C-alpha cells in the first residue's frame, strides 16, 4: 500500500531531526512517502522512503518570489507532490485550473502528483458528493495523457473528516471509491481524513483503498508504527 505522510506546517528544525531518528526505526514493506514542510525537504531523504512535497509553484522558474518550482523540488530528490489539498483550496484560494497547471509542471519534471479531492459537510448533506468530486477531477486532469492519468495518485479526503476524528462509514467510502475508480480505473486512490491507529481495523475492510494520506497521525512515530502493524 501507499502511505503518504503530510506533516503540514509542523516541526521546527530540531523537532524534525528528532522525528527522523524515531521514524527511521519503523520497518515496513509499504511504500512510504514523507511530505515534510518545504524547509525540511533538503534533510528529508532517507534510503527507505520516498520524498514528497506539499505544494509546487504553478510557474516554471524565474521572478516568482517565494515560489518553489517543480524543477527545484526534483533536484532535492522529491518524487511525489501533494496538490489541491483542501487547506490550500480554502486558505490560498487555489482553483481547479491552477491545480491542473501544477500537475502539468510536476509531470514535466517526473514528479508524481497526489491530487486531493473531497466534499464539504454541506455538499454531502446536499447529496452533491459525486458532482463535486467529478468537477475537481475533470478540471484538474483534463490536459493529461492516458499514461499520466494512470500514474497520478488521487487522495479522497472528505473535508469534514480532516482533523475532526470523524470518518465516513465503510459503505460511504466504498461508494465514493467505486465512483472515482469508474472514472479513473487504473489510478491508485488513497483515503485521507482522521485515519488513525484506532480506526484502521475498520477502514482496512474497504478493499478498494490503495493507501492512506495521514495528517495528525504522521507526526507521532509510535502511533504510526501501531497503524502500520494493524494494517498488515
Ligand atoms: P488528518 O489525518 O489530521 O485528519 O489530516 C488528513 C490530511 O489532511 C492529510 O492530508
């Protein structure tokens, strides 16, 4: 399975180095993708994990103060990059179109995008889940080749589940995964949103899940180890 760890804006330098010491002790056969804060990427690569970024510039290179290009990420050993996380859609007002451009930049540099999609609580209550997901998927991937669509990773993260401790029922996840895989039959799909060492026993019953995008849990190597042990 693919296990992607989204540290978000956590850890100062000392905390990150301490984390890595603990993290290195975890033995697993799963594909681990560590996505630290951009500032830690240069210190992030170890032999047993893939390195992921949490964002990329939509611009190629040049006079874009504060931006980090896909080419720069690549030169630091980054193989994956999260795009379209709901926090960036909300706080940085990222649009599906901009996310699509970022995906193109990543593929141009041989980096695999992890495209986050998900509905709000309101959209779920209004029975608009499939409509929202389809729009996010289609608008962000419309310029991709068949081969790129297959290499892309999709992360389904219901917004109401992120950081709340509330997760969808297995039936709800099943329904959404069947829908996404109907549109993208050869693409790996991850689940993200309050997945932890307690609820993994339940989540792992959903056999269509190809992996997990972990937020809060990823900051605690001891709990992460329990999660991985129980996933096996
Ligand atoms: P939590 O696991 O903290 O809910 O965060 C999920 C997430 O946003 C991963 O990208």
